[in-house]
């Protein structure tokens, strides 16, 4: 058994529908199963790279939002003593 057999690839219909022609190469891959498998693995790799990049962007955005929340929490926690001093 090959390692690639453990990877769950997208269906053939979805592969030919979504993969760009330079990756799917239907003229070649429809008649050659080995080339088809290689093309599907290339598409899988391309998708995983894209998703990894999106994941990194989301993590960066999350960190930025968490920092903003922390700054706002500090502001709100410092507001109570100021309000108390104004009331006195």
C-alpha cells in the first residue's frame, strides 16, 4: 500500500469541477489513472496550502482582537475608580 491511499481525496467529479485546468489536465488524466492520482494529490496539496495560509491569517486576526479586548477590559476596570472619585 502507498501512503497516498490513506489520504481522503475529493471525489473525481468535484476534482474536475473545481481544480484549475493546469492541475486537472483532463486530456491526460481522464485516460491515465496514475496521472489522475498525481493531479488529485497536487490539487489536495494546493488546497491544504491555501487553507494553512487562511488559518494563519485567522490566527493573526484572533490575536489582534484578543489584544483589543484586553485593552478595553483594562480601560473598563480603571473606569470604576474614576467614577467613584467623581461621585465623592
